[in-house]
C-alpha cells in the first residue's frame, strides 16, 4: 500500500536476497526457559551463551515483557520467526517499486548494503538517498542510537 506512505526509512538492508545467518540468535532466543528465568539479567546470561555481543543481546531483549506477575515472555512471535526465517531474507520481486522519498541508512561497519547494491536499491526506490553511520554495524539503532535518531529525524521532518 505505497499510497499510505509519504516517506520510508530502511535501516541497513537492501532489496536483495540474504542467506539465512541468524541461526545462533534464534537458537538462543528459543532456549530461554521462562519457567525458570525470573529476571532480565537471567535472560541476558542465558542468551549470552549464543550471542556474545552485548549490544545485540540488549536489542533482542527489548522484546521481553512481564506477561504475568513474575513471568517474562516475548512480544515478538518467536515460533513464526523461527519457522519462517527463510522469508526474512527474500529479495523484493523485480516489479516492486516505491516512488516516495526513501532514506536508506547503513552502518559503516556493516556489509548489508554494499556500494554495488545501490543500483538495485534505486530500481526499487527511485527517490532513495543513502546515509552511512560510520561507527555502526548492522544494529544501527542499538549501536549508534543518537546518530540513527538524528538521521531519521532530519529526513522525516524535512
């Protein structure tokens, strides 16, 4: 429904195919036993066995909430994410085009949007512009929140 959007922000992903590569993250999230885990700290400790990067863990654990008194759970639908992970990396169909203003933001330490991807980006998003946050990897908003906020705010307000 492109007519419902005036502007679009795309955070560190191109419209191309990406092979499955988050198996450890999904395995780690699925391993969290909320029958025994009683705190966010315990969830972080358990997840650290699968995800070593603290910034990534903190980002993932933002999905935690108190389902009931004393019982944590996820806001995301983890079973569906795990079973349909192949869909996450699918490329956009060739005929898909969004003509509205679009900001692609990439991390300078990420390889998700490479220079050679830009022609494909512009084929799908002809009014796209690119911003790079040099200090960030793929998890832009977790690794460089102020820079991500400034970039998106500047684009969305103008």
